[in-house]
C-alpha cells in the first residue's frame, strides 16, 4: 500500500480552504517562470479551479496536491502531476515550496519521494519527467538525487523578457 504520509509531511487533495494559499503562489511573480504564467489569477478563477480539483486524473490529465506539515497541518507547498498520459504511462512532475525558510530541510525530497511512489505503484506509470531551468541548481539536485537523469538540454527554451535561458529535461524510468 502506498502512503502519502512521510516523516515530516503528508500530501493531500486540495480543498476550498486552500484558496488563499494557491492565490498567493499563483500571483507571486517570482514563481511565474516555473509555470509559464505571465498574468495574475483572480480569486474567482482559483475558486472555480479548486471546485473542479477533485476531477479524476484520467479526465483532468493533472493532479495537484498540497504539501502539509505532519505537526500543525500547515500547508507549505504544492506538488503536481501534469501532462498525465495513460496511453503511454508517463507524466510530468513539478514542486514548489512556498517559503524559502521551509526549503533545504527535506520537505521537497520527502514530498517528491511520496509522489514518485504514487506515480509508479498506484498510477502504474512507466516514466516520469521534469523540465527544469539550467540555473535552478536546487531543483536539479532535488530531482537528480531522487533518481532522475538529465536526458536533454533545450537551448534558448525560455524567454524572461530580456534574455533566453536553457532548460533541462530530466526523466526517471520505473524499471
């Protein structure tokens, strides 16, 4: 049986009460480059998204979970399965820990490990991947230390309004 609970954190489905947390993340311009967002989201749109967040992954092709502390139930981040493809048994993964004070404490590693187990043992995916900017060393280390391998570099892939940057694609195959 796969658990979505670790030593420090647990993963749970999004709830309507997550409106403010999701609103803050989606409207923080520092995070926009992670999701290719260039416009803010209204609370109305996020509320509608949360109302539909319980949609089946096979229908929605994505799943977003809250990362919560075991003690106090504080929500500290979000972790996503996106581009879910049941035919080819693959999906992309993404993670964000909101506050920098919560980073580099094992929260991301534990959340990623829980989600990897879920992807391989529950969804029966053959492969998972992540797209990470070349200069995002913390994320590259997180994914590489969890069995992902760099399989390509997309040159001039992202434009930040001033310059182009490269992006790695990392992959982990459930062998």
